[in-house]
């Protein structure tokens, strides 16, 4: 697995594709206008490169979501709100959890909420491989308590994207933290299962035990 933003082959393909499309469109237009216009088009390749750069910024911001572009450059879509549950290995129950992902191309920012704390990313990456394996998110974060006795701590989470036969998607994985434990040791971990939900970001857990939630509470004990 390799982070997309560190993959030179991907970066060349991503921006190279955009440049070729812009160059091709410009040359095709000038070619239709005549031989002289085509020569003039070749002389304007520097301007076309600038246009390609600006288009790449637009693609990185929004247009990457278009299905044909996503297939062309290979960017998985993690954006939006994800609702589900997490299991602390020092506990004995699944607890509600929500993630929200802001994505611009292969750049990510994540936030997460539980009943007692909230987390924000300070670095994140999309991992892919060349064999068609499931893409993943790896992100490191700082957690701050919103109520209860839990203290501030940091951690890392690794979630892989699962696409189901009905077209729905989920994130499943695990996390580790440097949170102090009652036995005076440091560090604990757990498991996370989330389902993608439609609608705007809420910037909160927004969980009601008798209301709609993205995923039914699991009944198994993970291991």
C-alpha cells in the first residue's frame, strides 16, 4: 500500500492527464481553424500549460467527484458523513461514533465524535495498491474530551473502504491511542465500523438511541 500523494506514478498520471486534455482540446480547435492557427496553437503551449494548471486546481477542488474523472485518475471517494460504532478493547460494548471527511482530490481532513470526546486530524492519507485491493484511509488525530473524565490524547486510525453488492459503502478498521489506562500503562485500541449516510455534514455526533442512525448496532464481539 502507498499513499496517493506520495505515489509519483499517480501524480504524473493525474496532472499529466489534465494537461493532455487541455493541450488536445486547444490543438483540436486551432487545427479546425486552419494550418496557420494550428502553428499558432503550438506557440501557445505555455499558455495552455497555465490553463492546465488552473484546471487541475478546479479538478482537485470539485471536479474529481465526476465519475469518469474518478475512474480515469483512480481517486476513491471518502467524502461525507459516516455513522456507526466503535469498540474499545478495554470495554465490553459497541458505542456510537460518527466520522466526517472533507476531501479535495487526494487531500483529506477528518473529524470524529463519540459520546465523550471529539477528534480532529492533523495528518491523513489515502492508501491504494496496484493490485486492485480495497483503498484505505490512515489518519492521525488529537482527541479532546467533551464530557467525562477522559483526558486529551492522540491516536492513529486505519479504515478500509468496503463496497457492498447493493452499492452501499462502509468503513471498517481499527485504531490505537496513547491514552493513559487505569492500570497506569499507556495505550489502548479498538475497532470501528461505519456506514456512509447522505446529507450535509453536521459537525457533531448527533446520535439519538431511538432515532435514525447509519448502521445498526453490531451484536458480535470483535477480535
